[in-house]
């Protein structure tokens, strides 16, 4: 996901990043490092080509610079697609740990799953996001693990809840 343009609003104390799909995400100065202040305001901000436009860099009046990556922005804004990919990644990392610590051989795990070696390694690849949660739950069950999902209300001070008001 690439940032098309970014602006800052010293009045609202936010950065506003627009991605190529046209969606706009706000990010508060308070979460930035270095943090802009009324004495040291944002002077300039732009998508950073050194990061492939997947981040933006801002400069303060003092000359200090800071960079905010798109992942940090999406996580702060609780973007649903990003949060789903993050959950898939966490489940993959846990599956990797469980497979390594399992007394079962990889050949036995493949037999239990009814799959090939190549497919097992695709499931264990954290960079691969073209797998389903169902496949990872099956893999974890094959190494004698139980998966439980927890769904709960967001805290009242959540950014998305405050945005809806």
C-alpha cells in the first residue's frame, strides 16, 4: 500500500495521509517521534521515496525529522484489512513455533494434513498472505494444538469509536 500524498494540520495536530485507493487516514502528532509541538511545528511533510512511498517523512522547524510507516498508520487506525493480515501473520508465527517444538516429524504433519511439503512450507511462510485462517487452524490441530478466538468490545477510548460519535 503506497501513500499518494500527505498533509499536516497544526490546528488539529494531525497528519492526513491519502493512499492510492483514495482513502484518507489521520495520525495524531502525539503518536509521532519526534513529536511536533506548538513551539516546534511541522515545517514540511511528504511521502518518502526511500521507503517506496510506503512511509512519509516530516521535518520540524528545528530541523528534526521523523518517519511514519504505513503499517504504523494502519495499525493506529484499526484498518480492518490490515488487522486481518496482522492476525493471519500472528497465527503463522505461532504455527511455526508449534511445528518446531512438536515431537512430530514434518512428514507426519504433512500426512495428517494430507498435503505436500511445498504446501506445508507455504503455510509456515510469514510473508505469504495467500493462505486462510482455516488452513492454519488445521495445521495447528495436526500438531495437537487447540485454537480459541476471543472477540470483545473495544475500549470506549478507542480511536474508531470516538470517530463514529
